[in-house]
C-alpha cells in the first residue's frame, strides 16, 4: 500500500528498533503485515521470508513492518532467534489491529 492511499494512525508505536509513527514513514511504499504470534511456524516462515528479501524491498523504496500483539521483549527474542532484519511493532492495545480490522474470531 502506498502511504498516500490509506489513512495511517498518527501515533507512535513501540518496535524492536525503537519507536515508529507510521504516518511519518518517508518510504515510497509501506508494507504492513499482521501476524498472530511470534515463533509460530507460519509466522516464522513469513518473517524470515520478508527478512531474506529486505534488500530487494529496500531497493524498490519499500519499508516492511510486521505487527502483532506480542510485547517488544517477545519481538526482540523472536528477532534474535531468527536473525530478522525487519522491524516489528508491538500492538498490545490492538490499535493497529482494529484500525485495519484484522482481528477475527477463530473458526
């Protein structure tokens, strides 16, 4: 999604690399991906995949940020164990999850 095409909350969120206000991201493209929990098989595959391709995304002017409700500490542990190169937002209060309507009941 291009930053110009969607409204982003003008709010600071804690991440594995400090704090971020998505409304202030200056990249041409901002890729937000949401996932349920650190260190689960599918989420790990997804985060490692984005990390492996980060240089290619950077070359295209794209910033990748993962979002889950896990704590920053859990994100830091996940990042270290998997050698992730992407930033992860801790959305413990579900502000972004609700903004993008990604919380769904399990079937």
